[in-house]
C-alpha cells in the first residue's frame, strides 16, 4: 500500500480520504462463500460422525446429535447457495 501511495504522489495524482480508505480495505475473495460453506458442512459432518460413535441402543443420542448438526449444515448450504447463485462483479 505504501508503494502505491508513493507512486501516486510521484505522478501528481490527488489522494482523497475516500481513495486512501478504499486502499486500506481489500476486496473479499470471490470464493469466500464457497470456503465458508465447505467449512460449515465439514463441521456438520463431524458432528454427525460423532453421533455414530456414541454407544446408545435406543438411538436417541444419534438423533440429538444429528439435530445439532442440522444447524451448521443449514448454514453451509446457505453459503453454497450464495456462492453459486450470487452475481459476481468482476
């Protein structure tokens, strides 16, 4: 960022506070939603696998853990939908 500002000043360009502020905030990666979706789905899968590891003959523990895994699963699916259907402005 310092080199960018130095080159702009050497060329005589006007640096407004808005431009300096914009340089300090990098753009989000275009695949950020995809990465977040994969992370949340992995958390849900991990919770579901933990449910199978609990020794319970009635199956109530598995259902309870699967219900808890549904929340990160839904968040992950939401991020995947955002990634695949959100318009990209390149």
